[in-house]
DNA sequence: GCTTATTGTGTAAAAATTACACCAGTATAA
DNA sequence: TTATACTGGTGTAATTTTTACACAATAAGC
C-alpha cells in the first residue's frame, strides 16, 4: 500500500435535525453560517467528529453546545456520503434527530461558526446549505413513520399538556387534519395518559384538562407488544 | 489549526447484511476471515470506502465483488461509530442490507481477505467478528419492520413462486406462524400478485399454482397511499 | 347576562382482523 | 389399482378496529 502524506482532517461530521413544537407549529433549530462556503445561509447544526469521540457522543455534544441540554433522546436516521456533497472534499455525515421542548427562556448559543441560531417552522423552509435540505426531508419522514409506533410526541410537549395540544402536534407532524373524537378515544385507549386534577390557566376560554405521559405505564403495556425490536 | 502529518487511511468502511432465502430458511452471506484480527471468524462482508467513491457505490461494489450481481436494491440501515469497535483504531462503518435471490449455481467469490464465503441460516449464527453480531441484529430488525409496509419479500423469492413459499418467507422473517387462509386472503387482496397459468414442477405432491409480483400494479396502487415518504 | 371561543362527549356503519376444518389433487408405495 | 401420505386450496362467522359525524357544557370578556 502506498503511503501518502496528507494534512489530517476528520472526514466525518454529524448533522442534527432538532425538532421542537411551539405555537401549534413544528419547528427545527437552524444556524446562520458565518463563513464560506454558504456564508449567511441557513444550515443544520453540526460539527466534525473528534478522533477520540464516538458518534453518539458527538451528536450529544453538538446538541448540548447549542441548547445547554443534556440527556436528550437522539436517534440516528441516515448517513450521507455522496462524493461531492461538501465543497471542501469528502466528508461523510451521520444525521441524527432530536426532539426537545422549546423553552423560549433558554438562550441558544450559536457557536463559533454561526452568526446565530433560531427556531424555524418546518413549513416554509428556505433552501439550506450543502445537502441539508435533503437531510432534513429524510429526517422528517423518519420522524413521521416513527410517530405511528412510538409515543415520541411526548418529548416535544411540556410535561403537562392538553389533548388539543397533543392533537395539534400529531397534525403538524403528519401534515393532516385528524378527527377530534376519534383521536381522543384512541389516545386514551392506550392507557398511558394520566389525567391530572389540573386545568389550563390564562386562557380566555373554557380551560382544558391537563394530562401527562405515564412512562411507567407505557413500558408495562408495551414491554414486548410492539414486539419487533426483540433480540434474536 | 495545527497541521499534523499522518499516514492516510480511509476511516470508513461499509458492511453488508445480505439476505437470501433457501429451503424455507432465511440466510445471510458471511465470509470466513483469512487474517488477524479475528482470523477464522465469520464476519459480514465489507470493505473500506475508497476516496473517490460514494458510500452507495461502495456498497454496490462489495456486493458485486462477492456475488457478481449488479443492480440489487440495497438499503442503508445504520452507522456504527463507537470509538473501540475496531482494534485497528477508529473506523466508522455504514451498514447496508440487500435482498437477493439465492442461486445455488452461482459461485461466491470470497475476495482477498477471506478464505471463503458461505450462506448461513440466521437462526443459529455463531458470534461474529468485531461488532458484526450487533450490526446483523439491527439490520434484521429493520428488515422485519420494513416487511410490514413494503413488498420486499419479492426480492428474495424466485420470479415465480407459490403462496406457500411466500408465507414461509414471511414466517422466517417475522419469526412466527401465520394462518394460511388469512395470509392468502390478505396477500391476494392487495391486487399486485399475478396468478400464472403454470404450476410447480418436480414435486412429489399436488403442485401449487405459481404467482409473480406485478411491480407495475404495485406502484399504481401504492403511488401515494403509503403516503409517508412523500416530498415536502 | 350575552357573546364568543373552545372543551368534551357517543353511537352507528364499515372495514379489517382473527379463528377455525375439511375436501381435492398428485406422487409413491404396496 | 388401490391405498397412503402429503400438500394445496377454500369460506364463514365473531370480534375488533376504524371511520364518520353534531351538539351541549363551560369559562372569559364585554
């Protein structure tokens, strides 16, 4: 094998599609790039992977740097490795998505390569830098599919939420209207929603009951019913 | 940024879980390693990705080198990047699965790093080299899940097949018995199975009707019904 | 107390899924 | 030729799940 001397540079990166839900809209976290290439464009947050770092760790690090959050469930969904996806040369990127509760109090840290970070609705996204539009679309599709067999919606909502909020979130992700009565019937039939003795506050109309997601009941019910991911 | 001089070596590889179906059993294609580490162990076929090669291309190349097949549908399912997954140092691997029709006539080429290649039932796999057991399990689970919303079984069967063969394949993948009458009713109700005027030959019992998968009808029926992977 | 906006609820029809058993056809052996 | 062994092929009823659909109850703001 011929030995070649090259400037060492990590050839992989992580890109993150970070979903949040606010004001009835599904949003993702984007950064505005400070440098070329794609200066001033919006892009998915991401970074190169360090040499002594696993890819899961790297994904968590990036999310933490941006939001200050720890222990958020992230899920890898695809790896993009077309030869020319990056003008700087061959960079393979592993894409993750995360679901977080948007807290408008929390300050977003843009990091050294970005002018700023912002929440942007998934509905009227402009063209993103690199192949990030494709990455986003792929991630959004995985999220949709996953919603049908995992209770991921609860990671996007505040701890206490109303059934209407839950329904709006499903509608935002699936991009279609759902029937209110059937939706509530179905959700309640699962048995892992816990009705609280509390109601919405500060609304100028009839306040709705609050619910929370009962993780314990969920795992009891679904320990092996969804049955597909069982070990072999 | 400090410039470091290092011997260049690709840091990614591709590993393939190649499924086939033969004698009522689901099998995968394995190689027996010729060199250390893990000499003589069974492993998934894989290789480093060349610098001027996209990851999809690399996956196709590996499959082609092994089986001589072209144009096989491959699907990426996960990327494994734990720091210590490979004793040689940091190697991130992108895993693909492929579904092929086992043709016992076709010779398998083991390639320069393997003593031989073989089909092995998924049911009594020994421990595989590196983290390949984990990779296999992950891929098998994805295959199962995918079976429920895509007609992938047809890629594993010969062009003409009986309903019993189709059912055995489903049973092998899902690892459970299915009811014959309900299974047939359901499959036929989809409308993309074409009944042929032909029967099984050389069997020592009543010969079954042969069917084939009608790809055209399938896409007509499911153009947007499965609706989830639509563009945004 | 009137208006306005949203919550919360039930039933009937249709569709999909499940459970279940026996006769028909072909090859082989007696 | 007859019997045997084996697999192919078929229908119905009960249950469960999904869908479609409309109005009274409640709270806030005026």
